[in-house]
């Protein structure tokens, strides 16, 4: 089978600054707020609203996004765990953010801002804020792709990605005392059947001085590292060691290679990012061409219908994020998207009915 668009994604998770690793996800997350601020600044200027109020709105939205996304993950996805480890809820830097939680908290923050600071209808403000949120959602999914997380299921289509960094992190997390570096060298493809082809790699391992010779290294890789990769769950499986012999590099001491098979996955993060970017352009275009003419709540409703409607569909191609989703006909993301779409439909219909009554 021709896999001409198979991509080996090995970017890592961030930029190593020596004293600190700057995560790609964090960069794109912050970029979403920066671009959102610039868009809202233009809207505020056009509509004659004091720019000083925009700083307050940014503060509200930033806090709401982080707190809401974190609590959404805690309560919607892993309450069984966090209820037993409450202090770990504060460890936002370790990951675990839920877009549905962020959406709820942003709506609450905008309602408070609209009534307390702006003195306008919350729907008026929501119609404008969701334009920036759609763009931020796009950038966040690009960040997920950069981080090799929230990926799709194992696939053998013509557009797929092998995420190697989770393999590296698994090895270094479990055996970092013995293996100092892990790299991946593409070898070609392995044809399993007429319809299934998997990419092959040389797994390059740099051993620490604790591993004295080839026999010790080979025993270590075959009896410890190999089972660790093979015993990963279906959701986490990205590569398995298929070789039975370890070969030392003849020029570099401590460097050895063994053959491995990669498991390509659907790059659902990029598919989502493109969809959210398209939604951003739709909302921006409607606002630009009908600024002040569309009924309040229309853009907010369209945002909920389009974004969470797409989210519902794309979840069929994604792996489960937590154990609690296994065996469910609809995963947690889909279950949370349904009420969001229904709320969105309500606001769209209400806005269209008001428009027709006026006409």
C-alpha cells in the first residue's frame, strides 16, 4: 500500500533553553491570546469602545481559560484520580486541559465582564469573542500536534503520522539511568499484507557507562525495553521493537541500533486545526460583512454548532484520552459536545426568528 504522505514526527515537546524548556504548546497557547487581543482591539476601535476595557477583558478570559480548562479536565475526565490527589489539580504544567471546561468558563467570564465593565448585552460581547476563540482553538490543536498528543487512531491511509517522541519519553522515563539518548532513523517500509504497510526504523540508543558491553545491552533491550513498548495500550502504542539483535556503532562508543516498526496514526490535531481555522474565517466574514446588522447570539450560536459539531465527528477518529472512555459508545468529548451543539442551535434559531419578525 502506498503511504506517500507518511510523516515521521520527531520535533520533541519544546525548545531547550538550558535552564528551562519552552514548550511548543505553551508558545501557541500564548500566541492565541496575542492574536485574539489584536483582533478584539480592532473591533473595539471600530465600535468606539475604550481600549482600556480590553485589558480587563483579556485578564478575565486568560484566567477563565486556564482555570476552566483545568477544572474541566479534572471533573469531566479524571475526577476519580484527582479526588484522591487534590493537590495535583494545581499542576497545570503537567498537562490536562479540557476545551469544554474552557468554553463554559469563558462564557461565564464574558457575562460578568459585559454586565460589570462593558454595560452591554453578554450576547453582544460573545458574538465578538468567539471569533478569537475559534482562532485560538486552531493554534492549540497545532500545539497538540507539536507536542505529539491527542492524536488519532492507528491508520494505514495515505495521510498518517508516526509520533516518535512518546516512544522516546517512554524509554527515557523508564530507563533513563541506562539509556541517555534515543533517536529514530527511517529504513523504509514493511508490508504486512496487501493492504497494510508499516514504516521501519533503526532505533538508535546511546547507553550510559553503566552498560558495559553488547551482551548486557542486548539483554537489557530485548528483555526490558522491548516488552515495555509492546505492552503499551492500543491508545499509546506508537512503535515496537521487531529486531532480535543489537548492533554497536563501529565509530561511536556506547551507541547501538535495533530495528523497530512504527505505527502510523491519523493526524487529527491538524485536521481539527484546519477546521477551526475555517470556522474562524466564517465567523469573521459574517461579522465583517454584517457588523451591527446580525441579531445578537447568531455568531455565538454558529460557533457552538460548527466547532462542537465538528468536534463530535472527529472524535470517532481519535484515540481515547483516559481509561474512563474505554468501552463507551460515545467518548467524553462527544458527550459534552452534544449539549453545546443544542445550545448553539437554540441561539441560531432565536436570532433568525428575531430577524424574520423584524422584517
